[in-house]
C-alpha cells in the first residue's frame, strides 16, 4: 500500500520510508533552488535541511487537489529562502561591529552627547512598555527574528506579535519626538 502513496503522504502517515523517498524525489529540486538563491554554500546546505524538517512537520497539510507535491515543496523552500534572506540581511556584519568601540570621527562632541541622550530616551521609552511587548520588540529589532519565529518561540499568534511590535515602535517614536521636560527654575541665593 505504501508504494502507491506519494512520498509526502507517506511522511504524513509516519512511514519511515517516506522520508527517504521524499529526499530522493525532491532533494535535487530543493538543492537547486537553495544554491541558485544562496550560492553553493553552508547556508544552502542548512536551508535544504530546514526545508525537509519543515516538510516533515507540515506534510499532513498537503492537499493533492490544490497543488502538485513539487509545488508544495517549492513553496516551502521559497518561504524558507525568504526567511533566511531576511535574517541574513538584518544581521550586522562583524566588520560593522568592530568599529563600535571606536569614537565616531564624523560626529562632533555635541553630536555624540545628543546621540547618547537619544539612546537614553529610547531606553527609557522601552522601559515604559509592558514586559511582554518589550520582549517581543527586543527579539524582532535587536535579534533580527521574524514575526513568525517570535510567535512560535513565545507561543503567541503572529498578529499579536506584529501588533505589539508596531505599537511599541510607535510609542518609542512618540517618546523620542516629545519635547524634553523643562527644568525647574533655579532659585537664586
């Protein structure tokens, strides 16, 4: 019976032969797409592995009435390629990080002080956010995770993650744009 079932249907049924059949049937397709997009590299190899892990997790969602297996595998591969590309473009390069401890040559001392004040104001605005919103914002902005990755990690709906990120960024921006509180008048002696 398993010989008549397609590789993805076998994976969905938990048949151990389904995984090897899937690799045989679609390994070349996934590798070709990954190596064209990322170049033949360790990233492409990692992506191929990620695609087949994802395929194993979502095989039961495959509906032969909606698309062919090759299309299903291609769509999963495409989503993984987009996610990986976004993650790679958000990550700072080691060269960019190497200069962080050096003083800025382009900035005047007043500009450096102003940047420091803005950083402190941004940190204060972040501190005023609810803890769960702050955590989501940190994962997305500072760690470069996708909304979906954050949602899965924190077991939240993707829409909630997107809303919290948007609201958090709006609050921080509003806080940075508001004029600083005026200092109390100095009493003369």
